């Protein structure tokens, strides 16, 4: 089920900073046969640049003196997470309006931009107005567009989500607008990641990743969990009101409008009062622009390595066995009557576990064979997927007039915790292997490429799994002779004749079994092949690589 995926999208945030890829590429080339000045410059780039206040190397500014920059980074990442959280709430809202799973599959493309941002990250790095600021040249217009899109949505979202007997929500327009929100958020992420490297000193640049994870998680929480809770009339009446009402404390249009206003005001303040250091930008501008094409050439050269090509193929297919459980289960629970806001809130107790799991698992993946953990966790995650199918099947029988009992939510929470253990075991092992095989001379580019492929390996199976639920589902019209339920028009005609469409075989259960079978085949056949990649020598991952790239 992975509540974080069914409530929203999270796999796009398995990220590595892409903001400085072409500069790392330049460093790789300049270190070969260049003078000491170029080597010194490249070494400075590798360590993450100086702070904007160019202090002498021996003077450490300390955390307190850079607290303002850290808080600004944290705030920018919070802003970034809000549209992602809102996008993650839309599938649950649409599911309560009985949209088809093909529509859900179409909307799932909204979550792809974060997995594809490597394609335009070099452009964001290299093209800018030096007088305005390298990062602000992208950050300011991107955040203005985010704010304007959110204000536009606040006016139209109710009509886009409106459904009646004749038509359902306008999924195409919703997908287009939220895709743009996600694309803009991904572009803002590239700019902020790059700005973090120069905004903070070398001593404190490590706080950038903390700001990233904490800020984006907080923003996602605001836009998803908090919004769904405050939008729910049942939740507000039960926990926040003395007198019940028919609506929640906020509506989606209200949240979008005020969120858009926050984007516009905060972006204006950043544009006016926050300045970037311009030292050295003019001298490097030509090299950076030239580095765009070099970065794309470098990425293509990495992919052509036989071991990398094989590993990428394995990464793109490894998650097929989990697609039904990860993409469809949460929506099926909402369809079965589980309140979407309570389903979202179940993700909150998992936060401490999600923080501790990487720390614990990394102790076992730090050795020479990290993918052994990946291989061992794989079948357990498949079994958890079957457990989710049983949970969905059991859910309607537990529901009462008052809702669902506490033990039901505790069971869902326990199953989600087991899923997180298996998921993080595989994720941490995979990231450890990426770090192990990446060429240290081009580590940022190498790691980002592998992370991008990993994310895509989770996106496309989820979209396909959502798309196939309806075709695999069988329904029949009961109470109206001669009618069928093969399409929406036929279902409407069945209802018009006094009948009702009844599901005889839910495609979700078919998918769950098929996915587990596919996953077992992958584990027995390709899983062993992935483990054997650990036996390849380091030269297989970078054999003659630098020489081929340079010459």
C-alpha cells in the first residue's frame, strides 16, 4: 500500500542534488593536464564552493552566523513540498468521486517530473542572468508561476472536480495543471539545491541536505495530511468543533488561494532582499554554458558502459512485482469506505520509523555486498503485497455504521510498518551500491543518473498497474435483463433500466497475484543476476571511462 504513495507521491524525492552536474563534469576534464590554478578551482568546486561571504579559509563562520541562510533554505524547501502534497491528495479526492482507475493512471503522470528533472537540470545550472543572480534567475519566476497556478486553481478546482450522473471530474485538465505544478516544483528544487552550495559555507553546507529532507517533508505534510484533515467535515466535527457542520475548516480552493498568496509574497521578498554573490560568475559563464552539452555527453557515456546498462535494465524492472500493492491499495481502501483523512494521518506515526530505519539498515549495507540485503528483502515485500490484498478484501466486513474499529487501524498501521522495513531495506541497499560503484571523479553525475533510473523504475509500473485495474475487472448488470456493464455508458443504461452493476471479479486481486508471480520470477532469475553485479571489478564500472570521455 505504501501510504506515502497512495496518499501522495514520494518516490520522486529519492533525490541527489543535480544542480552542479556540469561543473563536476568541467572539473573532471580540467584536472587532466591543467595548471595548478585550474586544479585549485576544480577542487573548490568539488568541495561545494565558498560561502557567499568570501571569508578567509581559517575563519569559521559558525552555525549562528548562517542561521538566516539555513532558515531561508528550510522555508524554500517547505514551499516546494506544498504543491507536491496537494498533488498527492487529488487521487484520494477523485477516488471518493468514483473516477475510473484509467483516470487515476492518467493523473499519475503528475508525479513523473521529479524523476525526470535530470533532463533539464544542466540548463537550469548554466543559463541565467548574472545581474539578477544565478539561482534567482530560475527560483523567482518559477515560484511566481507556482503561486499564479495555485491561485488559478483556487478559482477552477471545484468545477474541475465536480461530478454528476452525466460526467465525472475533468481529469485531463487536472492532470495538465498539476503536472505543471510538479514540473515547476522540480525546477525550483534544482535551483534551491544549487543555491544551497553557495549560500552556506563549507563548514555548514551539510545542513543543506537536512533542510531538504525536513523542509520538503514538512511542506508535503502541510499540503497533504493537514489539508485532508482540515478539509474533512467528519474529522473537524469529531476533533475540532463543538457543533457539527457539513464542511471542514478549509476547502481545497481556500488552501490553494492562500498557498498561492504565500508563494507570491515570499518570492517577492526573496527577489528584493536576498542577493547572490557575483564573484567569478562572469569568468565561468562561458565554461558553464559549454558544460551543458558536455554533461549530456557524459551521461550518455555512462549509460553505454555494459555493466551500467545491465544495472539500469534491472532497476527499471525490479519494482514490477510491487506495483499493485504500492499504487492501488490505498485507493481501494478509500473505495471500501476508509476515510481518506484517516488514511493520510496513519503516515504520521511512521515518521520516527522512517528516520531510524536508514540508520539501522546502513550498518548492514556498508560492506562490499550491499545488494544482498536488497535480494533478501525482496520476497518479504512481495508477501506484504499479498497481505495488502487480503486487507482490502477484509475491509468491507469490518465496517460498521460508526466507521471502522480501532483494531482495524492498528492492523493497517502494523502492515504499513512492515512494508516500510522491506521498502527501506531495498532502498538503502540500492543507494549504498550506487555510491560503491560510482566513479569518484564524476560521482555527482553518476549517482544522479542511477537515482533517476531507480525512480523511473517505480513510476512506470505504478502507472501501468492503475491503468489495468479496470480492464481486468469483471462486472455484470443485476436486476435488468439483457444489460451489461462493460463501459460507463452501459453501466448508466443498466441503472436506467432499474438494475445495478455488481463486481464479480476485482481487477486489483488479479493484479496482486500476477504482480507477485512476476516479482518471484524476477527475484529467482534477474535478482541473482543483480547480485552477481557486485562481483564485477571497479574497472567494469569505469574501465577506460575517463580516457574515452576525454579523448
